[in-house]
């Protein structure tokens, strides 16, 4: 779920952008976040995901392929970062997610029984499951596309933030705000879902555009430090303490961190309300000093058309005509770059 800072992010800290303005920039995409989006969004009318002739789910591969092609065609240097072993503090959130999916599955099955396809699709989106095989399929596809990926030792968003801090990437890309707490200077939202999107539970479509949230501008306009931003996250709920503190939302949390001289005093003022499933100071330490690695190489190469077709068309029954048209768009860009002196800089 991630920490929800939406209500306190000032407009001054957000900059709307488009793909053309991100040209040549390295963007570290939260791999799990993106794949879950594709699994939730790319569905059939009854809510079931796309599948091949063997019954294997392919929604994640469809979304990953066509979205990555769009980004490469825009000459954006994407790198996907995948989660490693979750911190022990995350066990409660993982258990809650599993329970929510089980409940959503029951509601989906009931909606199907009643012939309520509209409700069935809503519940089905909440049942998305991402397993190790699906992640490995995604990594193999990225290899064929010539796109690098990084295996994080723990939290992918922490690793992405570290890569931006080092200067190896320009921004992290995720729908969650957690990378800001991990210290990413720039968070890029809506990158993998830009375009026309249907509003939940409404027959209304809106244009979703990428937006950049700058950490320094956010902290400046809120007049707080990153430490205090983390404290706000802990008060309202993170993946390590999902429920937060009852009755405290982002605006109240912002007021509290400004009112008290330190986090200890703030928690003491809340008395018995300040109960957590784990030590809040351990949560804070996890955001400040997460487990990351610098053992990675970012190298982009020319897509292997035959390998992409083998994976998507021969293995998973994708339309060969559609896949060829899409991959040819990227190869056309490569050919243009090949005639320019920027080729070595881009495909390094």
C-alpha cells in the first residue's frame, strides 16, 4: 500500500511533465509496483486477467512490453528495480495484503455467481497475485528488450532512491510515495499508467499525465525535515505499521511534528494512542538506513527482436504482428541513434 502523503503535498512541489521532457534521463522504475499495476488494470470484461492458451497469466507481460516500448521510443533510459527479501517489520502488512486478497476473491466469486460483471471486475483487480515465476518472466523480457534491471537486496524503492542519490538515475518512478521517505530527490508518478484512464466505479475517463514531486521543494514548502516527513509517515501508517494511529491523518500528523521538538515528545503526548505493532524508532531507522547495494551495472543495448518474439509469441501466444510492429518502433529509434554521435552515450 505504501504511505499516503497525497493530502499534504503542496502544488509547488509537483511539476507536470510529459515523456518528451524525460528524454535521455535514467528513470528507476519500481518493478513490483509496475507489474501489480499491469495485473490490476489489464483485465477482460469479467475481471479475469489475460491468459495464454495454457492458462498462464500474461497481463503483466503485456503491460511491461507495450509500456516499456513506449518509454524506449521516447528515448527514456528506464531501469526496473525489483524487491528482494522484505524486512521483518513488513510481516504484518504482508499478512494483511494476503487477507484482503482472499476477501476480494470471495466477493469476486459471489459477483460472478450473481452475474454482476461490473462488481466482479472491481473485486478481481484486488486479487492480483505476483509470483516468482512471473517476475522471472518479466526479467527475461527486459533482457530481450536490452533494458537493465536491478535486484534489490530488500525494498525496491529504497534501492531506487539510493540510485538517484548516487546520480546513477535521475528519478524514481512509482505510484507510492515511499521513495520520498527513503530520500529520493525526485519521485516520478504516473509514468507507467499515463494516458486515458477510467475513474474507479465511474464511467468517466480522465487524462493521466506524469508528474514529478521534488523532495527539496516538498520539505521547503511544508517547512519540515526529511526526519519529520518519515515521522508523519509513521503516524499515518507505513508498510511496517499499516494502521498508523487512529484519528491521525496527514494534516494532523504534519501539525504534530511541527508542534513538538522531537519524536519522543510527540509520542509521549499521545499517550496510549501511540501504540505500534513494532518499535516506531526501528521503522524510522529503516527509512533512514535501508539495506541497499551498489553492486549493479546499468547497460542498455539494442533489443533482440527474435528473442522478444520467441518469448511473447512462441511461448505466450501474443500476436506476432502486433509485437513486431511495437519492437520495430524501438529499432527505428536505435537506427536513428546509430547515425548520431549520441549512440555510444545512450546505449552504453
